[in-house]
């Protein structure tokens, strides 16, 4: 490849072609982040597969927040179009664009949209409201949330917790922030055993497919037009935690063992709940 079609040369030419100085700075940061990330992976950004591009977007290198992710997708979309026009894109432009579109579908929702979704689900489908809060506010993964039993819910030193089974008979203690604790109490509805989240027409455990369908219905009732999936809500927790100032180390161990009262009070979900209380003090304060 000629020197003019290398990634550094192309990214410089692309940035210089932008009209706004603010946009140039933003896009240069994104493209620079991609170059450093790809170098660390041992590949050229121009050789990245669709899966590689998706991994970069989800790595947090460009930020986890909705605004950061949207800016990164815009920068990459325009850069790949520029590189294709220059005849420099070695991979499939279609695959790259499909990856960016898929990333947009799983990007976090805003805190305001989350509130709309919680309020709508609270009215039309209480178990789904609880699922939304477990994923987007308490940071529990969807498979873990669906696996919860009523018996999993208890208290530890005065704090409501969920005990999740781990390998070799171990259990992780996950503190539940106040709105999540209230939602789980409403969902259990006096039951002392059995799955916490159940199907709409039976007492069987709620499955992933039905959860997705009921989540989509709740989003539609809230007037949210974009696709809302459990994966979107998991990403939303990360975005909210970052916005609230939760350290990266606490996010990596968000579903880990909690040993003491100090860990309970500094747990990431408590910080996210406090952050949300600025928008809805009645539910989150």
C-alpha cells in the first residue's frame, strides 16, 4: 500500500477535510484511539474485521456514555466512507457499516428514557419493571437476573442482598439498592419460594425470549421507538455508572463478592441510584 493510503495518512487527510474545528478535534480523538487500540492488538485499523471493530467500540476506549458512543460511531462511519472512496479499505465496507449499525442498536439509552421505561413497566408489567431495574440500575447480568429465586433475596447487616450461585458451590452477595429492593418485594408478592421473575401465563421461570418480548412491549408503551433489549440495559448500567463517577475497578467487580459494610455502601449500584435520584427523587432517593 502506498504511503498516502496508510491509516495515519488517511486519518490525517480525513480530519483535515472536516469543516468544524470542534468536529476535527473530536474525530481525531476517536481515530487516534482506534489507532492505539489496533496497535495494541497487533493489527492495522484498515484490516479490522467487523468483529474487531465491534470489540473496539465496546472496549470503552472512546467512552461508555451514549454521547461518547454516538460520536465514535459517527466518526468511524464517515472515516470508513472516506477510506472506501480512496480505495484504501481492505475489509468489507458493508461489514463495517453493519457493525456500526449493530453497535447503535445495543448502545445505552439515556437516563430520561430509562425513567420512562421504568414508569411504563411499573404500570403494565411489574416483573419486567424489576428486570429493568436489576439490569440497568443494579448492574446484574440478564442471565443472573432470570436465575434469581425468591429464596435468593435476603439481608446482610441490614442491607438487602441477592445471593447468586457461583462455581464450586460458592455464592456472590449482591447488594440491592432501594428502588430495586422495593421492586423485588412487589414482584415476589408474598411468595416464599420459586422463581422471582415468572412467565406471563404461568409460574414457570421467565425465559430470555419472553423477557425480550415483554421488554419490547413495555418500551412501546413508554413511547420509546428504538429497540430495547437486555443487552441495551446492561450497557445502560455501565454508561450511568461512568457518568456517576464509579471507578472502572468497581465496574469490573460489579457482581463480585461483597465482604463488609463499607463495600455495601460504596457498591456501584448505590452510586447509580443516587445519580438517578437527581431526576426522580421519589423513586430513587
